[in-house]
């Protein structure tokens, strides 16, 4: 398999990859190298650029600059088909399988073996059995994919990739939904593939896995390549430091706590399968951060407090009074607001104007005698456009046409217009350029001065450390710890969030 | 701000959108004017443009306009109502029946008289009320299936299309005749030369426009259709909003059914077949998006008028009814393609 030239030239070399989105520099001169039979762990905080880099490799997104070499040859990847042609396969967290079809039909989808113009199921089954055996999957060729466990489906995805002669396999957070046993088997498969000369990129937040399986670690941070080194030369702390190790940016304003009455208290909140026995408090004039890895249950807790999802048990108290919250409507009437992480999908009605979005959660305030008052609406919207410096050509501008930062300000304006006392912000600065970020931090401080209670979910540690008075850290659905701002460091948060031994 | 916003690009977008919006509104009115002009020139003695005929066009468009107003509310929530034509038939026969013979049920050998037949205006009033109630109830059943049992609007209203049509025929095999004169006035009467159905349609349009454009409920309708999850997370009662649009659509169809029965002096259970298609066509021609979140009552009125003018003018030119169908189909196709082009631009 390995000839001299292949040994000399890496299987995959991405060099100087640049990528910008409107208002955000996603990748800047990023390198990624994978040799045949090598497992490269690609790590970085959320938003570091891992996904973008992989999407470029898979042909799902065009790059702005840089070059990709496959087996030493310049490769042009303009579409997913190009990547496939080159033997590049990405196993995403969301599988690309048709649940209603059988394992073998999925594996041979679009290139079914035929005999006399008809699908040759016999040949299909034979080829498929061989493949499944090779990767040690329990699934049988005629099993319906939708009835298989997630782990089995993942193996089917890998089998499908191998059947298409994958030379470069990217596994995006493959362990997120696996049990320990299933993970062991996945690792055995990865080692096996390594023997066979397949180059692999392994993306994971769990550092212990990286030490177990990866030969090399590549760290990205803020769209930059930080370091690539053999796993054996790095310690857990090294990796964490490289991931988060930027200076605390001076654009994050400092805040002063106005410790006061409790605005929100959550006791033993449980939603089975999502989070268990979560308790927290937020006082008036306080910014509290909820830190943790993606998938640790932070967003689910926020949605539960807001009544967007049902809970199994637990109490929620607003201003010291127990609140029965069964819907967002209840939550809003209790003075809670939630700015969701997914602005476009959940926060805004993109096809409506700026003013209509700002007033959406409290239309009563602009209703006069049963009818909407245009004057009241314009007045309110004008005030918030001014106060939050929302850059929009007009109040009727469709929010779809605003930049990410201005869209986020519209979401915030919507909740400020409801005059809520507790504001939950889920990743408030995700995908927003630096300037708008600073404005949002200033706004949060201002709200805090006015006595609002803010619960902020953030995956950006500098943001957590720079903005919050108190920090809760969640891991796998449990509240792992609480840190005061003075005691908190990026390393301590990361240790709690990743379940590190050092505590 | 440290980085300058791409303000100019946004400005350009807005300007383009403004132009596009104006253009489409203008295009709609322009198409209507063009068709009128075309028929005015081509019909013998320019009879199309004579006031008597224009009143005719308005009268012929009235029924479809009433139904299309309710349909617009439904489509803006990203729904659809296929049952409107059947509700027209059911309400037509039922309200006429109540006026003529009161309301009674025969169970085995027993005849239960719920309402006696009342003479004169009283009977008409009770018949109208019964018609409105049945229309609203049919809409409510649609809404329950959609909101409570999560049936897709297409299927739920398809089922109601069958149920209401069947119920209409079960209620009366043949058309109910000998309806009171006061009822006939609703369909055939005139005020200042203009037929009463035109006034009814104008009334429905004004109420529909006020609701959609001027009330919090109307804003809820747009928000639910534009982004249901965002609407829910903004505290909007999504289920209740949908419920009321289907009830409104049933009411609009009920009104249309009674006006139609009055026009024909008979409550015929066969009335209203394929009316759902004209109503959807009017809404879509008027710029209502089947994806939800977009549409206006004014646009729908223009859409209904375009269909009415086409029907009337082509008939005057002795175009066969089959050729008319082809032409109407092409006009709808063309209008929607143009509209989508504008949306994507």
C-alpha cells in the first residue's frame, strides 16, 4: 500500500486555507496534514473553525484561499462529488442514511449492482456482508437502518464510506452518542483502518479519547492554526491551554456585581435524557454564566426554564415566588425572556420587518382599542434601534437582510421591549463580528446596572470569564460546579466541563 | 464599531426590495388594467367596459373573493383549506333547509323538531345563523384535526372536503327550493344598481383586511406562518391562532354559500365544487406565499378580480370554456413564476 512517493507526500495537505463569512473571519491560513495510516485529532473550542474546515474539505463550502493537495497532487474540490472522487469521506453527527431502507440498500444507494437491468439483491447482500464483517458490525445486510442503534448506524455509515474506497475519513464527534462499549469497538475499528492505510481526522471535545486514539493533534483557535504535534508530546493541560490560550481581550468590559434580591431560582430541575437535578440562582443585577461543552445540557436547561420544553420535576421561582411555567407564554408573563442560540431558526421571523420583530413578544403594548397602533410601534422600535444602535436602513427592513450582529440586537430589543426581569442569553455573540460583540457586552452591563438578571450560556471561555459574576459549569446533564469570578480560570472551567481528574 | 458595517450593500438590498414590492403590486394592478383594456377593445361595441358589465364582473367575483379572504388567512399561516367548496355546498343546502322547514331530526319513528319553521324575516335570520354556525363548526373541526391531532392541513381539509360534501347530500338529496323572498334579496337584490353580493364581499374584505393588517391577531398569523418556532418562543399562542384562521375560513365559505344559494333561489348540495381552486388561485395570484408568512388581502382581491375579468371577458369573446381553463392555468403559472423570481432576486 505504501510506496515511497506516498510516504513522502502526505495523503492530505490543506495549506493556508482562508474562509470568510459576512462579518466573520472563519479561517485564516489554516493548515491540516494527514498521512496514510495516521489519526489526526482536530480540536478547538466551538467556533474555532473545525466545522468550516471540514466542510471545505468535503466540498460543502468553497474556500476563499489556500490549496488542497491529495497524495501530493493539487486537488480542486468544488462540490461534494469532487471530494468523493478523491476518496474523502466525512461521517457527520447527523447521518446521511435513509432510515426506511435496509443496510445494504443504504450502502449501495445510487450505485446498486444490477443484472439484466434489475437490482441484483444477491450480489448486494454478498458485498455488504463482507464489508460489515470487515468492520465488525453486528448489523445484517437486510436490517432496516431506522431500527438500528445509533452506534450501528454509525458503523453502517463507515461501511458505506469504505465501500466507496475512502482513503481519508473524517469522523465528526463520533463519540457524542456512544456508550463506552460502543466506543471501544469504534476505536478498534479505527485502529484497524489505520493498519489498512486510511488517513483519519478525528474531531472530539473529549480529550481522553484523543489521547487514546490520535497519533497527532492539530489545534485551531479563532480560525487560526495554533499547533500540530504528536499526541505523545502534549499533555492534557497543553491542549487546553492551546485551545483557550488567548489573552483576555480588552474589549470585554469589566462588571460590578450589585448583589441583590434573587430574581430566578431553579431547584432540582430534571428532564430525563437531557439534564438531571439542576439548581441555580441568578440575582437582580447579576450576570451568571452557564458554561460547559456543547451537548452538556445547557441549552436544554434554558429552554426548560423558559417553558419551551416540558420538565419531569423541579421548581422554578421567579422573584421568590414559585412559577408554574408550562409554555413560553407563561414564562414571558412571569418576566423571563430567552434569546435562543439559533437566531434565524428560533429567534426571528426573518420575513418580517425590524419593528414587527421587536414588538412581537409584547403586542399588547402597541395595541390601542383592539388594533395595532402604527405610531406606538414605530415609537417603540425607534427607541430600541437607537438605544442598541441597530444598523438598519428602515424599521420595515426585513430582518433577513440584516447582518448577524444586528439580527442579534433585534432579538435583544424584542426581550427588552417585554421589560423582562430575567433574560436568558444562549450564545449571545455566536457568529457576530468583534465590534458588535463589544456592543452586546456593553448592553449586558447596562441591563445589569438597571437590575436585570442575566443568565448567559457561552462556549467562549474568555467571554464567560470577562462578563460573568458567577459561573456554573455543566457536564453531561449535571451541574458540575460553581465558580466565583475570582476563582475562575479557563483551565478550571475546562477541567470541570471535560470531567478532568484535576480538581 | 471597529469594523464598518456593509451598510451600502444593505441599502442596495432594501432599495431593490422596495422596487420589487412596488413592481409586483403594480404588476398585479397593471395586469388587471391591461386585461380590462384588452377586453374593452376586443369585445363587440366595447361591451366589456360598459358599466352594466363591470357590475357583472364584480358580482361574479364576489363569491370567490369572500372565500379567498378566508383562504388568505389560512395560507399565510402556511396552511391550506381544501374544504371551502364543500362547506359552500353544505351551508347553502342547510341554511336554505332551515329557512324552509325548520330544523328537525328523524330518529326511527320519532321526529324531533329542534326549530320550527318561522315565517318571514325570523326564519331567514335563523337560517343565516344556522349557516354561519355550520361553516364555523366545519372550520373548527379542521382546526382540531390540525392543531390537536397534528394532521397536516392538506389531509385534514381534504377529509373535511369529503365529509362536508357528503353531509350536504345526506341532508338533502335534491336542491331546497321555495326559499323566502327576503333571503333571495341577499343574492339578487340591488342597492344603487350594485348587487347585494358585491356589498357582502366588500364587507368581508374590509373585515379580513382589518384583522390581518391591523390587529395583534393578524400579526400572530404572519408570525406563525413566517416562523412557527420563533412565534411560539415569543409567547404567541400558535395553536389558537391556527384554530381561528380555519374557523374564519369556514365562516367565509359559509357566507359565500348562503349568498350563492340566495342568488340561485335554491340551496343545492352540489354547489361550490372546485371553488377551493379558484380561491387558492386568487390568493396566490395576489402574492400570498404557500410557504406562509406573506400575503395581503388587497393582493387577494386583485387576484380574484383578475380571475373574474378573465372569466367574463373570455366568455364574451366566445372562447370555449376549455380554452378558458387553459388560459387561466397559464396565467396562474406565469404569475407565480414571476413572483418567485422576485422573491429570490
